[in-house]
């Protein structure tokens, strides 16, 4: 009888433990990662099917393969769920610029982000659309129009926390002026 009660409690507790584990795993990049800024590209910012969520797009959301360094195998088909890694260069202000697309996880000093294809592609397709789970943000209704204007002006940056494995979580949006190029072609801050 005592073992039966213990078994029932254990079986009732397993779903709760799994749920708690999923929540902790989702928040780990926030607590263990470093904070960076990703420039958000102009796009229709409101997602009408999900209410006040702002749909976000980044430079890695749609990549032209002939304009970036990559190590994709030409004959392989990459599918949704495959892990690809994006390497970035961070400027003095913490803003990231994409430098490489790789099939292998980078060494830890590099800033890299784990992403997955939005749909199947082959490198011969020349265009890759990736997702990293950073593509939507809840915005209060009163702020929606201000975010829309700022997105059109290129002033919105996503504050993301990226951990040592390339997992990332969106922690907020910030308004900033876009980086200006100096005469040497480098970004000033």
C-alpha cells in the first residue's frame, strides 16, 4: 500500500519535473550567456495572427551564399531541424555583424549563434533562410506604432543573450541610431 502511494506520487510528479526542466532550459541562455545587440531589419512588424507580437527579421534571416563565407557541402540537402552556426564579429557597443555560416560549432572565443533552416535547401539554391528562435517579440499595444516607425528607420536592435553553445534568447528591443561608417569603411560607435 505504501509503495503504491509512492508510485502514484512519483508518476504524478514526473510531468511537473519535465515541465520545470523545459522552463529552466529555456532560460539558461539568459542566465549563463552574454548580452549582445542584433540589428533588426525592416519588415512588416506586426503579426496579425498573434496579436501584439512584433515579427522580427535579421541579416541572417535571408542569406545570399555567394556574399558570405561558408562551409556548406554543395551536394547536401539541409532541412529544418539541422543545426547551422552563424559566426559574428562584435563591435565596441556589443552590436553583432555576421561573418560566417558553418556546419560546425565554433570555438568558444568566437561569438556564434545556433540556427536552423526555415525550409529545405541546397547550397546551389544560393539563398538560405534561417531561424534562431528570435523572430517574435511581444509589444504593448500603445508602443506598436512607435516600433513600426523605428523599424522602418533601421533604429531597432534586438538585445539577445547567447550562451557558450550558441543558444540564444531575445530579452528585449532597444532603439538606437544605426552605426555610421567612417572613411575607412569601418563602423563608428
